[in-house]
C-alpha cells in the first residue's frame, strides 16, 4: 500500500486552501480535455498541459463610493490535437482590457478604479505562436462576440542593468473595428533586489480615433519569494478631451504569499486627483484595495 501525504489534521485552513486549488486545477484540466477532443482523437495525456492558471478575488473601496468585489480567472491550455505551437485560452475578466491587451499596471483593478460589471465577461479562444515574439489569436468574449489579435513583443538590453521592452497589439472587433495598443517600458536595476521602471501605453481605435494614454513611474523592492513593495506615480488621459490629464495619483502596494508560494495576498493604498471633464473641478480621493490570487 502506497502512503499518501495529507495535511496535519489540526490545520483546517491549509486543507481548505489545498482542496480549493486542486479543485480549480482539476476543473481546468477537465475543460482542457473537452476542448482538445474537438480537434482530434489524440489523448490529452500525450503532452496536454494547463499553465498560467490564476483565480483572483479583489475588494476595492474608493472614497465616497461603495465597496466593490470582483472575481476573475484565466488559464492557458496546451492541447495535443493542435499543432505544437498552438494553444487555447479561457478566462473571465474585463472584456475591453482583454481585447485591447492593456498592460496589467493600467487595468482598472490596479488603478483602483471602479469598473462596470457589464464589461466583465467570459472569454475564450485559440492562439498560434510564431517564433518567440509574435502571437496570433482568435477569440470570443461576452455574448459570443468575436475578436482577433496580433501581438508582438521585443526586448532590447542597453546594458546588463537596463532593459527596454516594446509591445504592439493590433486588434479587430465589430464595435471598434481596427485598433492598436502600444506599450513601451524602460527598467533599470539599481541592485539585485531594487529596480525602477517607466511604463507608457496608448490605445487607439477606428471608432474613437483618439488616444487613451497612461504612464507610470515606480520603484520596486523585492524581499524574497513573491514579496514585493512598490511605490508608483500614475498619470492618464484621453487625447483632445479638453482635459490634458484626466487623473493622476500615487499608490503604495505590498504583495506576499499567505499560503505556500501559490496563494498571494496583495494590499494597495492610493491617493488620486481625478478630473473627468473640462467642466469639472479636479477632485481628490483615497482608495484602498486587497486581493487574493491563487495560482494553479
């Protein structure tokens, strides 16, 4: 009889966390097997894999606004019945941010902005990797609305401490028609645990014909495995909106494991000065956020 390792009986929190993670992964693998069977008879065990799985719960509170909670997930599937460089993906997130491929630092949840619940939906699709830096994707988002993406990323090392990264995403939807998101970052390693980064991004579509832009400058101090303290200054706006800068602010963020190395807790506090339009005075607001991210 083979021995099976089990958590100590006097640690119910560990048992619940481990069980939830196993359930999330088994559900993702069950779904991956089903999707893989659409493309052929090769068994999923012959090279099939679930990667980049993540389930997150976030709480957000802005001054003079109600508490908001949000549940998101994503996973990537390696399917044996597709070609070796093809994959499938699935998740639930803000469909606008998924399609435009906005950098994670500028998503509503990271900027402590209250999003529209109607914008969060399920999405799924297939992708093909060309070389190491180009991805082509076809997907469906909420309401079976199709979209297409072509993504390219390039890194340029200026020195052993200085890295420039350029990312370009072209996307096509029935509403926006053709659009693009360009992201450019410069990162400097001060030491092995301290770095600072300047990140910029802009999105434009045929429908709006105006750039939505964001910029951040931050310092990031690592304290070991998944423990990170950051301070960031953030600025964003919309071209020809009548307000040169629609919002700017400062935020402090701390992230660390709360159970092993796959359940990550994160706390954010920020202070912002928004001005939604030219007829409004610039306001000010505190905001706090907390999240749990489970990797599986």
